[in-house]
């Protein structure tokens, strides 16, 4: 015996076996045939039930019997997969024209499983008759079943375009398909047009097939997506629930959903909406309930008083399955291989199939009619020589001898002789000749028609046309899904998702942010704000949860936070550090915080840097980006890597002056109108002409330089209050005037400069982490040449590094 062991690599074996498996599941399991729109298991179910006489005009039979029949004769797989396929064929929310009728629980839109097959009963639906019509007339190819004991069809005759009418969904190896259901009348109208106009373009065909028509109805948006899908086989549309808003008791409103998108699990959808209500993701929903019954679908979303019904509905469209994106992927088996097909290609494949079916059926009918005509001719001839025929039969020994005698004596054919000897005696009456002659005339007419159909394609197409028109009339119904040309952009107002609530917000210099309820704030000493000893609150105030915060840092960054997104904490907690989300630099500090009601208003940010630049940037140029939660926006580009932003303002008033001061005590005043408005990523213009070793300490905006006063603090702990009129107005980018007297030994260097009045209090932070408070009102105003008075003992408290300005309430000012 020859050695039959083969040496193969694992890659070769795996590749070969998986290749065969893939080919099998692509062709024989998961994808529908373009001609009848059925997968093999569906085709076998319909064929087996038809063979069993389990049709619409007879009683229901146990589903288990049909499943066993399919499994035993045609589909050697698990009974569960066969039963699942059978149940789906009966679900009127999945199929536009269900092919099976089922008694009992066949599942639901809520994803409930069907009852076991031993409990349910099924039979073919009436429209299935059209799928199977003429299958016994050799209209389709038959092949042996898995054990060679029976024949099964490779495709059904398919009297209507089932692939488009009922759609298909499936996943195989390397291929998936998603073909939506369509309206029977529309698809048949397109087929009828294509029969007469084979060169019709897609636009013309789309005048008949407007788009998908889902059994669950709904609103389809996106004509461009439909056209792309019909052209290429792939496309995207949006399917939206059909809803309306009703007014109920107490002036409240409710949203009523009467149709939901195709293939959406209603129970899961309702659960998600209720979770949004419970988790307070959307404000204004009081209750969600399912009121669906045997009369139709109804999901009610009851709203609270004064809730924005349209805003909430938009939010639900955007965040739940009340609206879904449906992606076409129209893959079907054509010419024994999977192909991505457009609308015209599918219709052409169906037309070609029907032409083939009608041709084969006509040929079958013609052969049958010709055979019968031959017999009838023999019987008519026999009646004309009846006595002679009887004599010949009586003279014969047996049936075989009688047939031979008839053929020999009267020139009958074998078939005619068989019919004559098998004739019953009652047929030998005088009246039977008229029936035979009538039948002969009918057969002659039918044969002529069959021959005409086979000879002339136009006659064959006319037959197809007539059958399709009858089916459209008998089974067609109105469109359920309406189509809108454009996909609506969903804008969801913050007021819908966030309850308008007043909260206390705090942002610290080191970057700690928190919001607390007023109750939490009032329950403790406001000074117990949870900050570290050497940290200071840059912003503390009451804000609405609907407001917006812009947090500016000394690195030139702006961090955007909607107030409602700031983490909620107790007032005595530290809060969340900004670096947990956006990532602050090592030495990056918060400079200023601005709160806005709306982000589409006028106004601009004014920012200055320590290396002597200043700029204005409009609020419209600093709108939050999609990545605002994880990345800050650049507000000012710093040329010198060592430079920092010294201060930031937001203003809508250009009739102001800028006062800027440097470390070496040069001060300069110039109009804000000299500072141009530039983009967020720009550096700006020169604010001051600095000496090589000098830098800008700060700048302020002042409305009236004739009355304004500034406070200056030096590294030696000296404080000086000075009228801004001492400096006088110049132009931008000058050196400026000295605002301190220069000393030869240990000269004063400015640490901080700020605008002050009688209500101002200053918190001074030193390099030892101590904070001391200054009251500028207690210090007289000095001239430009004075160095002020010493207010901080630097040997004891340390050198000042940062000053925070606080405004005391009027009733507390001495």
C-alpha cells in the first residue's frame, strides 16, 4: 500500500481548511442570494413547508414538526438555528412582507425570546405562495440534499423581488450584509420600468424606489446617503422615531413616540431614557412608560412643568436609540460569489432570474401541452374508427399485444396506444368527442401562446409584467417610513441637560477648582475653604450651573470649563486639580478667572507678558474646542521660553488706558486702543521697551488715569501708593518713567503693582509661605520719586512673591 502521509505546514493546512470553511459560510449560510433574497436555511424552510402542504390555505402545524422536517431532510444543523430563522420570517417588525404566519409567542420588539417550538404553530403566509409558485415545473435547478435522498432547489422562483422587499442582514467570513426592507409596490414599479427601459439610470429608478420602507415606520433622513447606497451598495442614513408633543394636566407636556427606528430594542431604549432621568443627565423628564398595546406602539415621556419639550426631544434623539444611524452594506451572492450591489444591479439580477423562470416554466408547460395534444389527437382519431379499434383490441391476447396491434393497424403512436387501452368504457360515449375537440382547440391555443412567449422576448416580458402587477395589487400597501432630504443637525441647549442652580465656585492660584452647593458653603466658615496654607483663591463667587468659566494661566493658556462640569465638592474640601484633566506645567499658576453667561458675546481678552508684549484677542477667537476637557487653548504665544503672562483682563470698553510697570521701576501709560486685536496664537505688540536685564511685572487697565491710584510692593517689603497722574500718558513701546527712586546700594525692585482704592485689601504671600494683609488706605500717596514705607519685615516673614487684591464690602471699610 502506497504511503499516503503528506507533509504539510500548519499554515498550509489552516489556510486551506479556513478557506473552505469561509467559502461554505459565505455561499451556504450567511448571505442571501440576489435572485430570491433568501439564505439557504430560509429557502429550505419555505421549500420543506411547501412540500409538506403546510400552506396558508390549510391549518397551522406545530413549529417543531416543520423544524424537524427541515433538519432531517435538508438542513443538517441545530434545531435552534432553524427555529430562529423560522421565527424571524414571521416577525412583522423585522420583515416588510412576512413569509411565515405563526400562532403563539414569536418574540417582540422588546427583544423577548419566542416561545419554544413545541408551543408555537406555523404555516406559510399567503405571499410565500408567490415565492414558491411553479417550483414543480422545472423552473429552478434542483440538487441532491446532504444525504442524496431528496432533491432541493438552489433558488426559489421568487414571484416578487424579495431581497429588496424584506431586506437581509448577516455576517460571514470577511463579508457582512445589511440590506433594508423596501415597499413592495415601489420595487415592483421599478422592475416594471426596467423591463421596458433596460438602460434606465439610477435617478429614474429612484423616482419609483424612493428609499427604504421599514416595517416599523419612522422618519428617514439623508437623500444623499440613499442615493450613494443605491449607486455603490454602501451609504448612511439617519432613522428617527415618529414623535409628537401633547399638553397634559397642569400645563405640562409629554412626548409621545408612535414609531421607533428599525431593529431597535424598545425595552432597552426605554431603559436608557429612564437612566438618563435617574442620573440627571437630562433635566425635565418626570416619567417614562411604555403604553404599547395590540392597537400599536406608544412610548410616553412625561415632562416636568416648564420643561423644554423640543430641547429634551433633541437631546434624546442625539443620545438614545430614538434616532439611529443606519448603514447600507448591500452584499448578496450573485453568480456564486459575494458582490456589493447597487439598486439597478439588484433589479437587473431579479429581472434576469424571472425571465429564466418564465422561460423554463413555459417550456415545461409547452412540453406538457404538446404531449397532451398528441394524446387528444389519438383519442379523436380512435372515436372516428371506434368499432375497428374495439375489434382489434378484442382480438388481442393482452394489453401489450393490444398496443402493438393498434400501432401496427392504425398507425397510432406508443403514447396514443397506451392512452387508448387505458381508456375507461364510459368515455366511449357520443358526447365525449365534443369535449375532446374543445380540449384540442384549447391546447392548440395554449401551445401557440407558449411558442410565442419562447420566440419573442417582448411576449415573455409581458407575462412577467402581468404577474408582477397582480402581486403588487394583491399584496402591496402604502409606504410606512417617510423620507426627508437632509439630515437635521441636532443642537442641544445646555438648559436641557443641566438644571439651573446657583453654586459657589472657587479657583485657586495653584489650580484647584471646585463647586459647592450654597448649603455646603453656608454650613462652614467661608474662610475654611480647604486650600493649602500657601495657596490663594483667585476666584470665589456665586455662579449659575449654566455659566461658563475661562481660567487664564501665566503660561498663556486658557482652560474652559462649563460650571456644571466642575466637580462637586464640600466647601471645606480642596477640590479637583486642573492637571487631573488638562495637565498644567510645573510652575504654571492661575492668573485670572472670567465667568460668562454666553460665549457668543462681544469683548476681548487683554494679556501682557513679562518679556514686554501685550495683545488683545476677541472672545470669538477663543471658543471651546472639542478637546477642551483634556487640552487648554493657547491665548498668548510667548516668544521667550522663560517669560510668563503677567495679567489678564476681559473688556468690552476700548476707551481705557494701560499702565505697565517693570521690575526696575519703569512705568508707562498708553491708550488701550494702541493695542491691536490679534488671533489666539499670536504674541501681540511691544508694551514697553525693556532694558536687557529688566522685565514687566504687571499691567493694569484704568478707566480714568487722572483719579486712579496704584500700589507698588518691593522685594524689600516696602509699599508705596501713588496717583497714576504722576506718570502721565505716553505712547506704547517706550521705556517709560521711573516710579521709584533708584538707590546705589540694595535698590528696590518691584514685586507687584496693582490698582488700589479705599476699599482694597492686599493679601501678600511671601517666599516662606506666610500670608499677611495690607490696607492701602492706611498709607498716604507718595510722589514718583519716593520709595514708600516698609510694611513687611522680610527677615521675619520672608520676601513677598505674590499679591492678591481683595475688595472689602462697603460696610466694612473703615
